[in-house]
């Protein structure tokens, strides 16, 4: 309860931002520097889906040995700032609550707040979520 | 108000599921058929981040000509079913509300419900979100 985990480093390179966007979110704001500079983004920014994918990777990197997880239920997620080419993100999350899943023996819920930040310490993505987790034997 | 948009096709190939997971979510449940079969997933499934990225692409494909968007605020997102190799997802969304953004002239909010479904018509991801959108001149 109340455990805080913090760390990790996920870099956003220009080429990778464009490659991801080309497949998953081909907006000019993610693909074309000149077009992006002419919008309220004031320059090229990564897709929000790319930012969320970076969260998944940082969460994995910061939870070695954690059990199998599924059924993610995000009660709120906000994309608060653009992620720019050259940014490196890190993650801070806090475990708010843990409890058994009454309908599914051997499983439990973990409630968490997640804060994904850039190298300036500014939050780019914030979310509160509940994840279903397989309990360790005897837990 | 109340407009419903539906369609698109985003395929999940085994190789692409593993490639995405290798970069963004390297859990055995997304990378290793035998390991995944031994978990409550009952087989390999795509990363939830991959599913969300497919949503971004389908939303783009279904909204040609829509204005620049940002500041996505998801008030709830649930990953309800696994996405399997060979699945093809489509999107149905409904516009719940549109209103001007009082603090930022020229911008507005659009509230929507999104329902991402597999080829059997079963929902794999459901979310409610608000997106900030640049108003068209004269809107």
C-alpha cells in the first residue's frame, strides 16, 4: 500500500516518432515538421498512442517479477503536454490499493496512479487505473 | 450531436504483434505462444498499447477532413477482451457533445464514446473521451 516506484528512460527519436505515426496515427502534426509548426502544437510531437506505448514499456521495466496482468481499466487518462523529438520519458507510479477479486479466486486488483514525465520533470501523461493481477501462491 | 461513425479495418498479424511487444510491452503473454497458453490469457494476445494504437489509426481513417486535435482526456478506458493473432478490428464511435472552449477562442471540445470491436462484433476496447479540436473558421 502506498508504494511508490520511479525510474526508467524511454527516448523519443525523430525517426521513430515518424515511423510509429506512419503506421498508427498519420497526422501531419506527427509526421511533418513544417505542417506541425503551423498548428497550435508549435512543432512536431509524438502520437499520444506512442506516448501510451512508452508508458507500457516503462511500467514493464519498473516491475520485474510482477505477476501476469490483464483487464486494464483506466478510470482517467490525460495527455497533458506534447512529447517532442529528443525527449526522454520516465515513470513514477504509486500503488493506491490492493484487494482480492471476489469473483475470481487466485486473482486480485491493484489500483495505481501513474505519472509519465519528460526530462524536465513535466508530466506528459497522467492516469489512474486498476489492473487485474494473478496472485502469487499463498498471497 | 449524436452522430455515429462506424467502419475501418485494422488487422493484427502474429509477427506485428510480437514486433510491437518486443519494443513496447515485452511480456511473455504477447511474445511467446507456449508461455501465453499456460496463463489465464489462454494463448498469445496483443499488447493493450498495440490495441490502443490501432484505435488511433481507425479514428484517423474514419475522420477525413477533421481539424487538428490535441489534449485528449479519457474519462474511462477498458480493455475488455484479448486481441488475438488474425483478428481484425473496426471502430464505432458516437459524438455525445460539442461545445466551444471558453478559455481558448477558436477551439472546442468534442465528447465521444468509442467502441473498438473484433471481427466477431465483440468489444475489445471501450472508452469515453473528450478531445480539444480547432474550430473551422466561422464555426
